[in-house]
């Protein structure tokens, strides 16, 4: 998976260098994946006029395979989450 932070507003958002983060896998079960996003400066998120967005892109489709059908999530599938949610 690829994780990107998209600034909501270039003019009023915090500088990108202040918005670094790490991803921690809390649980990876057959039916769900629980992630924790740890921001270096959480109070700098979504400080602009428009909320920042965390975008998750599926790169390795084998991580998400239906055990009954063998079907996978399409490569390049994206999920976006407004911050704060």
C-alpha cells in the first residue's frame, strides 16, 4: 500500500515538511485491516481552509484476496480520508 498526505489548501496549509507520518499495522485479519497513523505534528493537520486528506493506494493486490473466490482488489484502488475524520 502507498500512503500519501494531500494538503487541502496550498496557501493556508502547513508546510509538507511539518506533515510527516508513520503507519503502524495494529491488526491484519481475514476480514479487516486496522492501521494506526502516527503524525509527527498532529496539530498542524488541516489548519488551512480545506481539510487535508490521507490517500491510500493498493499496490500489492495479493494482500487482499477473497479466500473463497480468489478475487483481489484491483491494483490502483484508492481510498481517501479527510483529516480529521
